């Protein structure tokens, strides 16, 4: 199985790129967000999700392990295949997706091509319990110094990522379920901004949970 490829971008298509790895060209499917951050002739490293079928082998490329995890998680939703999952990740960063699910913001998910209102609502509903895991994974990735190509949403900085992850953990330890904690911290970050420290996020989160 192929888990990662590093090479030179030989060509960029509407939904894929050709990655030249030591003279071998690999066709890799990718989200529009990932493709926008490529340049022909440029060096790039992609985390790969390899799908093997009787009639085809497809490679899906991602700018980070977190993005690949979100891709896989999305496909747990009924009616969401690889194409739709890539479309969603093309308009939402992993953190934006986690926030949309936590806040029940199906309209944000509906922006993805091929995703109608009903499917967007289903994605948000079925991933509700998974939102905390998605959020913490994305925040931990950013706190560790890694960044998604094309990222730039809320919580991109190391301090914001660590503070939010710690706040979610603290609220969970206080007895709130992960979905409630994630939603409360997402609201807190929206109100206080990405510079808020852990203590402020916890206080604002508790205020939200007490409503």
C-alpha cells in the first residue's frame, strides 16, 4: 500500500495531479484546496489514501494526515463517497469542517459542489459525535507545527490550537460530553478570537453550556 508520495508536480487537472516520483508519474486525486496550492514543477509531499478495486487502483492525496482522516471520516456518512468527501474538503479546511459539524452549520457544508441541503444536514448530524475528535486532531496538528496547505481559518496558530484543545479536554473532564464541549469551545473561539487563552475559552465555554 502507498501511504505517502514525494515528488515533482508534472501536471495539474481539474480534480487530480500527476506527481513525478523518480521518473514514475502517479495520478493522484485531490481536493481543489490542495490542488490550488500546487505549482507545476514544484516539489510536494502528499499523504496518500489508496483505494484498490477489482477494476481500478486510485490514489487520493492530502496535504496532511489530519486531512486524510477527515476524508475517511466523511465517507462514514451514508451517501458520501470519495468524490463528495473531496468536494467538502475543497471548500472547508479540516478545522472549518469540525466547527461546522460542532455548531450544526450545515449551510457551510452545503457550499461544496454536489452537496445539497439534505446531504449537508445528514453530514452534520451523523458526524456530530465525531466533531470533537476531528477538532482535537486538527488542533493538535497545528499545535505541533504542521499546517494544512491552503489553511487559514480560525485556530491556525499554535497557541490557538493548543488552547482550544486544552479547553475541550477540560470541559470533557468536567462531565460534559465531547460534542457539547466541542460546540461550546467553537462558540467561545468565535466570540473571543484566536488569541484567547485556555482559561478564557473554558469560562466562555461554561457560560455557553449553562444556557
